[in-house]
């Protein structure tokens, strides 16, 4: 009898296979969109020179070049952020395969479905995230 109780303690709380499948589909759809967005950002980075100001006055050209540099930097930052988002979504798919998806890495409790629907790559519950400061 005592052995059965010990075995039960070792069981992990996790989402059902149906829930995991739902989250997997959600994440795969988000990945498609995120990769499309990243492709657009990369494309804009490589085509920022298409509207050149070579034939305009030097003062305007200098202002335009500064604006172009700022735009390029912003696009590069957005692309880096998008790559990180994609990486987090891909890691979430691995957790789904391992059946550890949706378990808070701090508390070991299930992250509410509502949170995961909004932030499907979350690894912390709201309470654990707030505790981090």
C-alpha cells in the first residue's frame, strides 16, 4: 500500500494529449506567421536602398541617410526579436513532444491555459514571473 502512494507522488501534473495537440497546432500556426514576418523584415533590410536619394540636394540626402540608418537599425532589432520569438516557439514544440509543456519551471505547477493561449512559449506562471521582479 505504501508503495502505491509513493508512485503516485512521482506522477507529474501535465496537460492532456488533446490539450498538447491544441497547443501544438496553435504554436505551429504562430510559427508560420512569425517566419513570414521575419522574411518580410529581412527583405526590407536588403531593399532599404531601393529608394535612393542620389539625385536630390545634399542637405536632404544627409537627412534621408540618417533616417535610413535609423530605419535599418530598427528593422534589424525587430528581426532579432522575431528570431528569438521563433526560437522560443520551437522550444515550446520540444516541450510538447516531451510532455513537459505548460509546466512552470519555477513552481512545477501548470500554467493556466488562458496564459498559454496568449503567450504559448511561456515557461513561467504569472506568479513566478512577478516574483522574479
